[in-house]
């Protein structure tokens, strides 16, 4: 619920700034500037320590890619996650997810994109039968807000496609098998992206 509230607040702020047309912060030449090929690096990092439950969660999802122009790019997201619960159970997960990125809206500092691709994940728990391979194929919609030249705040806001025991999002154990359209808070990923 906190993630959904944060997403609504961020999107409201972005929408307000786009509609207001604040060209002093983002001059008109920024809107028309064509970018050549460039590399991007970024990702997201999450750590949560629940003192009441005596548990902690750590997720690290770095990504790297190449943008060919204003519209198309390719990249790969890697992932590592670790969770320790109060009962002593530990879960460790790894993933690799190559993708193609398509930007379909550029409006001032606000950009909308789709990441289409495949993903493979491996998850291991401290239980004897706790090993699981997973995969997914589909599209993840997203948005980027230019904070400054070359630095963006990026949001991935859901998933459309097929997933089978795939570890993804900030709460990997929820909704990781099935097909369809899923815009749930546990699919939200927020991170920074640097272009150079």
C-alpha cells in the first residue's frame, strides 16, 4: 500500500509539472534535443529490517544497456536478493533479464517506455526442497523523469505476459506464476539511471 501511495504522489507531481509547462527548469531546446547513442547504468536497491518480526530483506537489481537513439535501446537487468525470517528460514535469489526498450512518449522531463524481454531466475531457501528455477516473457511498462542532464528517476510499474515461478519485484514471493496483466504494488521497482 505504501508503494502505491508513493507511486500516486510521484506521478501526480510529474503530471503537474508537465501540465504547468515550466520551461524555465527545462528549456525548450531540451524538448527538441536529439540524443545519439549512449550507455545507461542504473537499478534499484532495497533493504528492510523489521525489528518487530526479527527479519530482514535485501534486494539489489543493477542494470546496464545501450540506447541507440531517442526511441530504441537494449539492456540487461541482473538481480540478487536475500531474506531472513524470524523462524531462521533464509531465501536467496538470483536473476538475469535481457530486454529491449521502446520509448513512446517524450514530454519535457517525462518519458514513458516499455521493456519487452525474457527473464530467468533461481531461488533457493534453507528448506531441503527449496530450490526453484523460474522464467518470464512479457512487457514491463515504465516511466522516467529527468532529474538533470543524464540522471533519471525510473519506475517500472507492472507486468504484462507470462511468468512461471519467476522472482521479480520488491516482494518476490507474491504473484510470481501465471499470465495476464498485473499492476500490483509488489511489481513496482523504483531506481535511478545514469546516461553517458
